[in-house]
């Protein structure tokens, strides 16, 4: 049974998943820059390697789940 929520989650996954998988460093760095607002300036802000890997894995997961939900609704 295909519901509106599954279609919506599939669309969101296909919109946000690929950029997270393609540009994980840029997105993680942007998150660190926003997190550093209000702190004393101490140089350039860089994301940790684990954070970049986590962004890439989350992007891949969102892309796969979004594709499964969309194609599952189309096929069924």
C-alpha cells in the first residue's frame, strides 16, 4: 500500500540524499562553521573525518530509501 507519507519521504530522500553523498565535506564544514558562531576565533574550522563519513553514509542511505519508496509506489 502506497501512502502519501511514503511518497513524501521518498521525494525528500531523493532531494537531500544525493547532495549529502556527493559533497559531504562541504556540508560538514558548513555545519561546523555554523556551530562555531559565538566562539572565540581560533583559526579555520574543519570537520572531523568521522563527521564527513557520517554525512556520506547518511546521504547514501537517504538516496537508497527514497528510491525504494518512490519505485515501490510506482511498481505497486
